C-alpha cells in the first residue's frame, strides 16, 4: 500500500467550475501537508501548505485537512484552462523529506 | 530573488559511465533535498542535507549513488556505473530549515542513460 494515495485521473471539469482533488495518507504521524502543481515537462511548484485540521484559503485555492480521517483535499474555484496540470499531494512525517502521491491530472475545458 | 538552480538541464550518457548533477539552492536555505521522478509518478526522496552533512540518505537506491554538500550550499549528486534504470528527472529542492518548512524545487536535470 502506497503511503500517499491520489486518483490519477484525469479529472475533467468545465471552465468556471470547482475542481476537487483528494489525497489520503497512511502514516498517522504525518504532520505537514502540501499541494504542488506540475505542468508537463516542468518541476513541481508549491501552491498550498497546511499544518492543522480545517480549511486554509489562498485566492482561488482552498486546502482542507482532516487528520482523523487521514485526508487532505484541494479545491480550485473558478477553474481556468491554465489550471490544467498534475497536482501532487505531499506529506512529511518528521518534517524532513516529502512523500508524494502519484498525482492527479486535472483538465479544465473551455 | 533567484530560485533553486540545477545543471545541466539535460544529460545523456552511456551505460556504465559516471555522471554528476549539480544543485544550487535558494540563498539562505540551509536544508537541501534530492528527489528522483520517473514518468507518470510522483517524486521519490533520495537524500537530504542540513548544512554540510547528509542528515538522511535512506532514499539512495544503492551504493552507486552518492551526494555531497561540502560548504553547506551547492550540492552534487554523483552516480557511478550508470544503468538504464537510472534514467529519470532528478529534482533538487531547498527549504529555509529542515522541519516543517516548505520546499521549493529547481527545474530538474533530465538524465537519459543509453
């Protein structure tokens, strides 16, 4: 069983809709959680970090964390074609190396 | 300010050769991480440095892989006797401190072993 699980997708949403990306993790000791966006042929770009239960909003992005359910999500409001990318969920246990999921490919259709 | 830089951006080598990949972290960042990403997968941890010493090298796949950071800034990942299975994108990231700090990635080095 992989430590960080994501649906590989593709997740297809129409422009202007809300995209919901989900991630589960197996290690209850995980303490820090991150979402990275990766365009094809590029390196991961950090878009959100979350450390405590609840919601964290930054512009069109909202990260949600539920440690009891070992679940992290990313909501993208008013999705744009430029949001089309692979979204990587990453967690840390001891606060050092990141453990990544396989990523979810998001496609936003005009 | 400048982000993480990596050189070369692409490296093609033959099986059995030795390669060095370089990473220059964000100025002031004390923690440096190496990851490897194969097509269609998330990055996988290789090694991380806090300062000059390797704090955790548990992700290195075997003893053909080695990394150094002699002055606590630039790091070099060294691969001996390369194999075709080593082909991947090698990513470097840095953070202000090890711990809960966010990690920022460089553009990566695409290694192809023929």
